[in-house]
C-alpha cells in the first residue's frame, strides 16, 4: 500500500468564498522524491491577510496566479 501526503494553502477558511492558492503532494517513501506542486488562479477577490500570511505568499504574488491557464499552473520542485 502507498501513502500520499497532500497539503493546500488558501487565503481564507471557506471553499467557494475564498481561493485555494496552491497545493502539493508527496508519495511517502524513504526518499520522498516523488512530488507535485501546483498553483491555482483565484476564484474570489475576498481574502483574509492572516490566512494568506500562514502560506508565506504575499498578495501581489498570489494575484500573479490569475494568469494560470485553465486554473492550474504546475511547477517542478
């Protein structure tokens, strides 16, 4: 059996009212070398500064995600 660890960052507490900023996943193995990371476009202009601060992203950086095609921009770590 395999395990996958997933984490998301958002700019507020309620899906739909606020945006998920990014998400990542890792296949749990001894080397932890199989990973995925994606950034998402914003779905709302609402945001809570304290919620965004937890992620380490700044508002300007998150606004740049608006250009991600079809809602997702993938990057290799």
